[in-house]
């Protein structure tokens, strides 16, 4: 425990040093101390049960900070454009998602039809409309505003399952909603983007559909086959995939941040505020929609999380495939670390307030064992 306290103290010292340098006008020199601050926090948080969930978020913030201070290091290496790595990294992450799933995750539609229907429909109505409304009122450049709509039209990500588990929500329902919304993404996301963002940027529905199939559906299908026939036979891969996925997401966000650094410097705070509103309203409207349909508290929490959290990695990949990583890709890059932060806070709050009703956790336990 002493080492974690030492790490925390050193992190605070690094932050104070960075702030002193910034105030004195030596902003460029403060970069290493800010990066060190987030890195040390990431390690120190591992020693505190209540803060452990923020460790990954601090890692992402360290990466993004490094990209803001040293963008050239994350734009190309030895002449090779790092943006070309985004699609392969997303495919690897989606393969990892597939290895943690099984056909049973889709059977949940039969077991919990009401919850799945409300969760999926709410997700693809609330977040796209919120994104469109916020983008229309934002006053941001059209391509950056289109990125807000893009993140709203994206399916759920695996992070929502982790947050649901920590929040004592219905994990089985969370996994099923994520699985179904992801499978529907090739059809729904391009159509919503054409409808809501078509006036801002050119949207080719066919190309976007193929990109989602290539980046998401095929790798997940391969992961499902791996889970069915090879799971447990390559234990090193089972253990490595979560770490690979976390590294992949952090690296993608770093590349996008570096590419759009200049735009972020000029509109960063405004974009951060708008994305935060998008995320928080998603949680709130998702929760109260479930309450409107008289669902149990655990299910209300699940739908709140499933509505408010998006697949930022896929959205970043689509922006890159459109050749607009530095503009359309900015909102997804900001949304990713932000939703992990707000989701962890929400999970911590709900974890301390267990729902009164006791549901059937048999399916949840089985789903969690697969993870």
C-alpha cells in the first residue's frame, strides 16, 4: 500500500510542477510532467478499490496528452502514416469482443425481449437525435459537428458491459443489448448518418455499410468461432486479448488526437462540453425511458448505461475511412475517454446503492464467467 501512496504523492508533485511551468509561460516544457502525472495516477489507482476503475481512463488521458504535446510522434513513423493502423486495430479489438461472446448472448433476446427491445430502440433513437440537436446548435465547423452525430449513431461498446457489472445492473441484459446493437450497426448507422448528417458531409451508405462489416462484423464472427472451438486451448490469448483491446483503443484515440490537434486547441473546451452533455443526457434519458416502461431498477440502470455509452473506436474508424480523422474523428476521440470517466463515476455511485429488488442472476453469472 505504501508504494501506491508514493505514486500518488509523486503524481501530485508532477501536476504542481506542470502547473507552475504553464503559469510561467513555459507550456511546451510542461508536457512530460503532465504525461507523468496521468501515468503515475493510472498505477496508483490500482491500489485503491474505489479508484481502480479509473486506471484505464488515466492511461488514455496520458496518451492523449502526449499526442497534444508531441503530435508528430503519432502522425507517422519513418514515413509510415499511423492512420493506416486504425482499421486493423479496430478489427483486432472487435475480434477480442467476439472471443468474449457466445451464441447465448443473442439468446437473451428470447429471455428478455422487453428489455432488449427497449434498450436497442432507445439507443438508436435517443443518442442520434441528441447528437443531431447538439451538432445543429453547436456552431462548430460542419465536419466536426458531423462527428458528434456519428458518435450518436454508433452502437454500444464493450465498456458498457464492464460498467453495468460494476453498477450492479443487469449484466446479461447489457451483453445482449450490446451484441444486438452491434450486429444491427451495418444497417442502422449508415442510414441514420445519411438522414441526420447528410446535409453536413457526403455520406455513402454502401461504403459505410461495408466499412462496418469489414471492421466489426467479420472480426466479431471470427471471435465467436474462436470462442466456440478454441476457447481455453490458447490461454495466453484469452488473457492477452483484454490488454490488447485496451492498448488498441488508447492508441487509436492518440492517433486521432494527434491528427486533429490544431482543431482541438481552438475548440477543445467547447467540444468537450458538448460531448459531455451528449453523454450525460444519454444516461438520463435512457434511465427515465426504462422507468416509463416500468422496468426494474437493475434494468433501468442497464439501459441508462447502454444508451449513454457508444463504440467510440468504431466511430473513429469510420471517420478515418472517410478520410476525415482530423475533423469528423474528433468527437469520437473526445467521447471515448470521457464516457469511461463518467461511466466509472456512475458505476461507483450505483455500486454503493444496490437495487432493492433481487432478480435472477444466474444468466449474469454465466456471462461473467465467460469474461
